[in-house]
C-alpha cells in the first residue's frame, strides 16, 4: 500500500510538463514522468520514475500503466500535457496550406491520445477523489482573450475538441475530478515568446486541485482559477 500521493504526467521531460514534475516532487508525490525517449539528461530524484511512453501508441501507454500499477497501485493525479502545434511547420496551420495528414496527426496527439491515456489509466483512478488535468489553451475558446492575430487550425480545433472530451468524461469517471486548464503564456519550446515560467504556472494549476471548486468539474479553467469562456 502506497503512503503518498502519486502522479503520471505525459510530456514530462520539458516545458510545462517538467514544471509539473518539479512542483509535485516538492509536494512529496511519487511522480511517473512519461517521455518518448529516456536519456541521461533527464532530471533525477528518488521519488521520480521516468517511463518511456509514446502517447500515440496504445501498447506504450499500457506498458506505463503496468509499471504504475505494479509499483503503486493507483494514481492520485493524471496530467495530459503532451501536445504539438501545427504551426511549428511554417504556415501549415492556415486553411490554404492545410494538409490532411498533418491535420490528422495533430488531432491524434492533442485529442485522441489524451482520450486513450484516460481510458487506459482509468483503472488506477480509484482514489476518491482523484484528479485529471487536461492542458488546453486560450485558443480553444471561441471568445479570444485577447483577440487572436493568427490562425492555427490544427492546434486550435484539437484543443477545442479536448474541452468536449473533458466534459464527456465527467459521467464516465465517478471518482475523478477532471478539468481542462488554460495555462496562459508559458515560456516553452512550443511557445518561446511566453513570459511565465513553467514551474510557476504548474504550481498555480496544482493549487486548483488543492482548492477545488465544484464549477471546475468538466469545465475550462484559467490558471488563476477563473472560468474560461467556451
């Protein structure tokens, strides 16, 4: 029987994912960090276990599940953080340059894969309550704050659909508290112009679980606790 809280984070090796790792270790969680490749450069800590996990491949997710189940038996927190922006390839997110294969790829990574992670990991979410955080974006909202100046069709639509996935999971997971979160402008490889540190924003988001409000359930929540307009 485990004696501390446990967490699994996808895309945990850098950016906001690594920020979650750091914050949860400070809170004495046992942390399982999912990453596509294990390397010597990864953060080391006695309570941190790196798992090779490609979220687009169900067998890889199942291997991570088996390891977590064997080592700790359940999860207190699941964070679907892994994601991709289609405009990492110049203009690929614009309508006239939209490529079907690229569009399907971003939907797979940002929408279908989180659904599969929840499905496969759900037998571990037996704590009452357990928590699921879906990392979304302001771009998921129809009401842009501030108004968008550019379009990334693949990213925007995938993150909007993630909100519906979150809402649909509420009735399916009776012990879980689940929300989508807009982390704001975090400085990461995906968003090099972001102004906020991944660790600080991760801490704000974890505080939402520690100060849970009923209106967060199935909703779209800002990192500061406000409700984001859909």
